[in-house]
């Protein structure tokens, strides 16, 4: 079988930076902290009683009361894992786990291994998405959403786009033809997410202002009609073509801004 190139998943940031280029300094990067606890008394494969919930909690007031996303679950080896994202990372993680019910088992005595962190690049922070036979998919290509920190759906869609381009590339007999086929991959990503992610960067910049965030919370949250639009925007749940007024408005806004 002819080899077209290499696909780099999200867990290979070094390859993404070393082979494809450098990160985009004007894009957001979220950092995730993970720790593991040995909960052998629960039996192999059993989740802690809180799973699969995601728990939100307030960061201490001295860091501005910014909400952080946190979650618990099992890893492949059967250990219970806890993860949190936001600033300051270690204080956030320590505060959250200290306030979890003791019977869940996330205690210093149960901790196995060191607390580790990794960057989750957002808004196409890693480019180019294809070069010299290298394809960046998911987190490796900076495909985490700037709105909510989710990256699974964009990664799966990027995988489908990459597979489509690879199938076309395998039909080519020469390297130039392969590169032409694979060059469609970045364009597909840009058309699907470029404007949406750029709009997200603007959105994040606005809500980072405490005055704007306070106004949005006090004035916007009590308005169900506005919240319907916001939910579609934040969740990437809008229709790219057709749809209702909200879908068309978001689509128009993504076309007005310069793609990420």
C-alpha cells in the first residue's frame, strides 16, 4: 500500500509544533490538569458515584471568581481520574478535590502519580493543518472550541475530512497530485470552523471584561429568547445552511469576520 503521509492526533503536540510549524500566539490555549486516585475498593471498572457528571465550582475570590470546568471518570487502567481547567491550575484543582465528598476517594492518601498538565490549543492554534505529508487532527491542530473548551466533535469531523482527502490522495500516482488532494483538508476545516472560531475569539475577549460579563449575566440570563441564541452559538448547534433566524444570524456573523 502506498504511504500518503502521517496523521498526528491530539496527544502529539511536539510533532505538531516540530514538523508542521509553530503555534499561533494570538490564539487562546487552555491548560488541563489531571490527577489519578486508586479506588480499588470499588472494584475494577466501576465509576465513582459522581460519574459521569461534570461539576462546576467557584474559584476563590482572590482569582476573580472565574468558573472552571471539572470532571471525573475512569481511565483505561481502571484508576479514577479528576481533571480541571482554568487559572490558576493547581489551586483550582486543589480547591475542587478538597470539596468533593470524601467517600468519592479523591484524597491525597489515594493519589497515585504526579499531577500533570497539558495545553489544549484553541481556535486553530496549530497550523498548517497539512504540510509535507503531515496531517494535524484534533487537539494537535488546535481544534478545541474557544467557546466551551470542547474538542471531541471538531476532532471527529476533522478526522472525516482527513479520511476523505486521504482517499482521494491514494488515487494519485505522483507526489504533486497527493499534495493537491491533501491541500483540500485545510480548506475544508477553514470553511467549517474558521469564521466560527474567529467569532469565538471575539466572544471570549468580550466576556473577559468583568463589566461586560456582569452585564451579560444580570441582563442577558433572564431573557429566554436571547439564551436560545446564545446556546446555539456556544454549543456549535446552529445550522450552517438554512435553519431559523438564529441559525442564519450566526452563519452571517461567521462570514463577516476573517476566518481563524
